[in-house]
C-alpha cells in the first residue's frame, strides 16, 4: 500500500497575507515566518518591492491539517470555486444541536469579514450546513 502523501491547499488571491490571517482565525492556524527569517517583516524587507506580499502560508500548529498557501495573482476571482473547504464544526452533531453549532461559528466569522450566503436546513437526506464566502469571495461551508 502506498504511503499517505502530504499536501497543501493553494489559493490564488489578491492579498496573500490578509487572506492567510483570515484563515488562521477561521481554523486556528498560525503564520510562521519563512525559513531563515525571524519575522515576516524581516522577510518582506529582504524582498524586492514587486515581490512583497506575493505569497503567504499558514499551518496547523498540531501538524495534522494541510498547509494553506496563498499566492498573489493579477486576475480577480471570476467564477464559482471548483473545490472548496468545509470547516467541520458540526461533526457528530445532529438536528438543533448541529444547527446551533453552525450558527455560532457563522456569527464568529462574519465580523472577521466572512459573508453568510445562506443556511441550508436539514432534510431527509442531508444535515444542515452554511455556505459562506471568505474575504476575497472564495466559497467555503461551515459543516
């Protein structure tokens, strides 16, 4: 059986550092300075002006979750994401308890700049979830 591979999730974006910090707040991740630098400010000062804030990354401090990488691109977001993140805050919960957990997380994320798109309520086949947008319009779900 092949070994499990490590992977990262990459976001094309306009403001890598800002988006990385948003996702740190959502997921409890941290933004370590690039290797060889004590701080991000030290790293940015070492870059030519046109390369400053061209990328950022955040990591799960426990080492379990994937690294998130953010790279600046010139074009803006134009269409629906083909892949999105599900932020799993309702795992193991059903019904009203699940909905309450999802709504509480939504209420925490909106002041950070997330947009509440809609609440999808449980039906015969699916539990509730809340589709949202991050600060650059990338879709994600609170699940």
